[in-house]
C-alpha cells in the first residue's frame, strides 16, 4: 500500500474510492503520568508520551490501511494525522486520507 501526503502520485492515474480513516485512543499508566508531571518542573522531553503517540500513530495508520485494503485500494493519497486530548493523559490519534485504485 502506497501512502502519500500529496494529492497525486507521479506517473500514476487512479480513480477515487473514498475516505478512509483509522483512530485510537491511548494513555500512559498513572505512575508514568506522575513522573511526567514532575518532569514539567525541570523541563525536557517526555519520552513515554513520545512513545505513546508513536504507537498511536502506527495503530491509527494500520487501521486506515486495513480499511483501504477492504475497499480494494492500491494507495492512499492526501494522508493526514490529527490528535486531540480526550482527558488528562489520554489522546486520540486519527489518520485519514483518500483511498484510490490505479487504472
């Protein structure tokens, strides 16, 4: 499956199949959240949150690709990601784009 952020793929003609998306809501455990809270006092990177968001993006992407494969897509164009805080220490990550089939 080809994933691109552009509206087209060089050298490829395709038909649009429709919108596809994948999402997940992730959180870190309470102990790590307390540690992250303390980290805000001294500054620095919140590595556990980075790891959580990386896993969330990967899972959202996987779910989006599975939806596109179910439609018979060859690629997804205009891929975008969004995230939103659902509650303290929890975030939703969504991946979405347009499924296309090559001609």
